[in-house]
């Protein structure tokens, strides 16, 4: 089963996940953490740099903050920093991307069933339309078409709740969008009533941020059943190509 839900509905399903999304949103997108400051700047429409005054910076910073406050998620959250344990990343040994995708999708379904997650929820970390970046790379074109087929509109900024065969399908398609559409915000996932936030990075590795020792122990134990192996952060690299370059990865400029 798969459901398309608005952001408020997704954020009501798991308080730890919601708190993580809101914290990430503030750290990454709140302009108070990275304000414009006076100095020499380059502008897209002019090759020559110019000096930007404090007055201009104040105006831009105010506009950016207004936009952030208008778009950010507001939800009931907990303070989770004191509960944070660590981040652990996993990968499969397959180097053929189709075989890897089959392992990834069936593996996530296995964890959902084995650990009684009920379903998996997926959400971008900032309200952005899933279809806001087109891509002419065939696997990504097909993945975007899949989203349209399941009812995603051009302005849909919500998330997905999936289980069973539909979880496998959405995982395969989101893999390509996450891997190649670099202008989209990061996509995170979790189960229902769980204390972790996970993401599949552009290299296909599964990362878990744990906020419960019980969840950590159960997930690490279950990953061994499906052939997942832990990877160090420094080893989180692309294993599908000899060069490490991701074919089809695009960014909007």
C-alpha cells in the first residue's frame, strides 16, 4: 500500500522523525545561521564583482528570513539532542546497480516487517515539489513518471507512507531521484513509532541516525540477516562505477 500525504499528516506519524526534520531544517535553511555580510560579491548576471553594503545585506537577510518562516514546517516536537546516539551507515556488496536496487528495496521491506515498523514514511527535509527538477537521464525520467502515475502533482511537497510491494517500488524510484537530482533537498525516512531517522545517500548507502538503543540494537541485528554491512563515513563512496562519478547527476544552476 502507498499513500500520498501532506507534510502536516506525515509529521504527525512519528514525533522523533518530526523533531529531526525540524532540527535539520533550521540548521540547513534558516538564514540566521549563515547571513549575508558586507563585502565583495559576484552576481550571476555580471562577471565583475562589486561591494555589497550592510544595508543591502540587511535587506536580503530580512527577505530570506521571511521566506524561511513562511515555508518551514511547524509541528509538535521533542528535544532530541540529548537522546542522540550515533549515525551508522550500511551497504550491500553488490556492484551491479540493478542487483543492488533489488537488495535495497527488499531489504527495507524486510526491516519493516521484521521490526514491526508498520510502514515507512519518506519526506524531503524542506517543502519543495518532488517534480521541481526534470532530468533527461532515462532512469530518472522513469522514476519521475512513476511519481506522476501514483498521483504526484507538479506542486506536491508532501511525503509517502508505504508498505509491502509498494514500498519496494517507491524505494527503487526514489533511489534514482535522490541519486541524480542534486537540486532537491535531502530525503529522509523512518518507520512508525520508531526512534530513528534514516536516509539513502546518492551512493545508495542506508544511513541511520539513532535516538534509541533498542532501535539501534534491533536494526543492526536485522541488517545482518539481509547481508548489509557497516561502512565508515570515509568509505561512503560510489561502488557502481570505476571513476566514482555518478552518471545522470544534475544540478539546477
